[in-house]
């Protein structure tokens, strides 16, 4: 099948799904009402709860949930074949991922903007809440540690992306202050932001700026991780209107613009061929050079269940429920915009994942550099990057495959290769940056909510109800993990890679979180006598498949690597077993409660435990 036809069909499928299934969910199931007062207005505090226009909230939500996930995951997943990856992304986004995001947002909106873990205590019981919050804390600590590493690695691979990414921060603060004080229309700030960001990409690596980028790219990994975590701390305690919202909005404009360029480039390459890549010139034909199916790639784990935890963002990711219920629910000004912000963002992310698949399976074939020799094209280019699991599994290979493939699409428009690569480098780094600062704020909420748990045993932790103390704990834990060298050998060069130690846990743990979020959403609907049949398959799938993968990794080792227990990777074994037991405990608690809660509304927060919203402390 031609890549251009795939993109068209996928895009049409997402549009139809938004206006049919998404509309049915919003009206029939969740009962969206534009006149219902949202938590952002009812609990407005100017810091976390801030009523915000939907375009800005969409920008925050889309950039936060996406991160590098819809790039890295599909760029690995295509090793099993482009068709399985494509089918999982398209159908997973429509029927599982978007439903998960939408439902998490609605449940949080109807519960004072509380996180999905905190709401679990009201819908199920306090034990489930505590267990859920512990799982969230572990997962977010891994996210904070690894994303600092990811951004630092991207800067090392694409130094030209450093200056444009740094420019975003003061630009975002200026726009945020301007909009807050003047209440001005977004048109002028949007145009100015786009112009400045485009100029920073074109001229941000010229002359002394090039030397500046090279100097920063040469910093040790631990230095970059430290800088990024300090930034994450600052971003988490500042009012959302000052940095988080405008930065995410700028990124959204930039990223949607980049997506537009990729799509136009794809159309151009599909109709006229790619840009010349050899001295002979010519425009190579755009075609898929990867296999349709590849059930047993060299060194790779089995396709089932591992493709479903490898491709997370872009199909479904448990991290999304934290964004929906953690930050987005506190900013949405009109409940009627919930479908656009959550369901629409997830489908947009799904389309991005489709473009990533096409970039890695067709864009690469237009030509990539190979050492000092001539550029290679076609199946040889694919084999160069995807010859084995080891070849495709490194961060550089994953990101590089997308950057090169998408840059080839853009290059077909006549844009110089250097600018195209720099633009895609900024694209990746910006996505990762928004996830980092959002994750730190989410971890702050989790710590505050844990510290607010009733009971004498929690009294020593009351200090962490303070936003600064909670953010500090989040950063210190992530920094402690990141500082440990993944190689086990302490040096300035190896420090900062500690997130990789627990990274093998992230895929299964992240997807288990999605299953637990579905459990909370189903409980909320069940108490209100709402239909839950449409959740049955996604709920079962997202509980069983990640659990299967986790058990395989810990005990069986039927995939690429030996079982963690056989390999004596005791830290992974302990956390993996703890995660399995926590999930099993939560499922048992829910199953025992289901017969008793049908049609019975949960108690209010005050009646249950007198918990206060973190932002109101």
C-alpha cells in the first residue's frame, strides 16, 4: 500500500471517529454540559486552578501527553512489521487510548480536579487509593529520571536544537505575563511566537550560536540532568499561566506546524518523489521499504504481548490519565470542550504516530547518510537502521530513524537538509521538555495527596503538603535515581544515566496504569447506572496484556532477554513483583465491591475523609 494512501485513510478514520464515537461518548455516556461549572472556576486560585481558553488547554494537553512516546514507541514497533504497528496505533487510539483520556478527564472534572488515584479512594476505597498513589509515585519518578536523560541525549545528537529550545522559556514567560495582564487575543502572540521560533531554528546554529550549542552539547549527562530537573522544579511551583500554559501553547503551535510540514512533504514526496540524495540527482520514488510482517526479528522479544507495551503513546498510555486528571482538569473552563481537548488530542497523537511509522518505513528509503560513503536508499537504508533488535533499540537509532525519515519528507519541499534535521530535532526535544515539566507538577500533586492521607501514620509527612516541599521531594528522588550510573562504574561521563536502570519496567508499568484508570472510570459509570459494555474489552485488555508482559519479564524470560530473576536483577525483580501484587490487590478490591456499588453514588470528599485539594492548601 502506498504511504500517502495510508496517511489519508488514517486521517479520515480519526476524523470520522471524533465526530461519531467521540460525540456518542460525550453526549450519551458522559453527559457533557457547557453550563456546568468546572473546578477551574469553582476552585480558582491563580496557581493550579486557572480557567483557560480551550486552544491553550489543547496545546498543554497535546504536548504533555505526547512527549517522545509516539516517536520512540512506533519507531521500535515497526521492527515487527509496519502493518501490526499501524493497526495497533489506529484502532488503539480510537477505541482505547482516546476513551481512556476522555474518561479520566471527565471523572476528574466531576471530582474537583483530583488526580485519578485520589478519585479511586472515593469510588472504591482508601486502600485502593493508597496503592494507586504508590504506583503513580514510582512511575512518575522513572519518567522524571528518564526524560532528563532523553532531552540531554537529543541535545547531544542534535546540538542545533539547543538554542531554539532555550529561547522558548523566556518567550513563554513573556507571553504568559502579557496575556494574564492584558487579556489580549491570542492571534498576535501566536504569530510572534511562530516567527521567533522559525528564526531560531534557521539561524540558531550560525556563528557564535553554533559555538554556544556545541559547548552545551558537550556538557556531561549529569550536568544536563541537573539543569533540567531544576527547571522542572521551578516550572512545577510557578502558576500555570506563567510558564506551563504558554510554553505548551508555543510548543503546540510549533509542533502542529511541523506536523503540517511533514504532511505536505509526504504529499509532495508521494506525488513527485523525494529530494535528490546523490550527485546523479533524480527524485527517488516514495515507497514502503520495510516488511509488512516480521514476526521474529533477530534478537527481538515476541510480538505478543510486547508490541502493546512498546507502542504506548500513539495508541494508549497510562501516563495520559495523569495529565487529564492532574493538570488539564484544573484548567478547562468549559466542560463542553472536554471532547476536543482529550479525545481530539489523543487522535492527533495517533496521527503523529502514523506519520512516525511512515517516516521510519518509507521516509528512510528516500536516503540516509552512511558514514563517509554515499547515501543509501531503499531497503538498504531500512536494513542499516533495523537490521536487528539491537540496531533499532538504542535511543539514537529510534530518534534518528524518525528525524531522518521525516527530514526526507520535508526535504522534498526544497528545504535544506540541515534546517529540516534541526527542525525535527527541536520537534523531539520540545515534546520531551513539556512532558518533563508536566510530570514534575503531576508528581507534586501525587506527593501532596499522599501527604494529605488521614491517619496518624502519615503525620511525619504533613510537611509535603506544601507545594515547594512536594516538588523538592519529586526532584530529589528523580535526581537520586538519575545520578546512579547505569553501567555501575562511577564517572562524570556515566552519571546521569540511572533512569535506564528502571526503564525496562516502564512499558508494562505504564500500561498497567492505563488498565487501573479504566477500572476507576468503569466504577464511576457503574455507580451512575451508565453503560459500561464499551469498556469491557479495553479494561480486560489493558489489565491482562501488561500483566502478562510483566510476569514474562520477571519470571519467564521468553523474550529477548533472560528473566530478571534468572539474571539476578534484583531491583527490577522487587519492583516488578511489587507492581504485580499491587495491581492484583486493587483488582480484587474492585471485584469485591462491584456487586454492592451498582447505582450507589460515592460519598463526597468531605464525608469520606475530609481531604482538601492540594491547590487549596
